[in-house]
C-alpha cells in the first residue's frame, strides 16, 4: 500500500493543517517508509509468540489496602491557614 500526496493533503485538511508542497512530499516519503517497514515486520513468523500487552513483565505496584492509624486532628490542622470547629476553613466558591 502506497500513500499518495492526495491522501496526505486529505489528512492535513482533517487536522486543519496548512502544509506546504515540500511538507506534503516529505510526509508522503516518510509515511511510505513507515508502511514499508510494517510490511517487513508482517513477513516475520509470530505464530509461536505469546500475545502480550508489554515487552517486559509487570506486576501491580500498588500497596495492599490495609487499615493504619491516621494523624490526630490537631496535627492535621496544625499548619492550616484558617480553621473552624476542627475543620479546614476555605473560601466560598460560587
């Protein structure tokens, strides 16, 4: 499959880009190079390769959800710029 300049112009219009003639030619060459590379990759036999979402194995890096002691109310409000009745006081937003 080859990309033509007309297709680059069409995609440029969809993206609302003003492309010069040099850019259209450059993008046409670059997109064709990408497609040629993809054709080469399609020649590889991948039938024995297990499908994966990432090339390296990952594990869940989130810690277990466990109960722990929280900070005392006084310590939490210690540096609050404005507090009232044991709560943070913030400006009203409408």
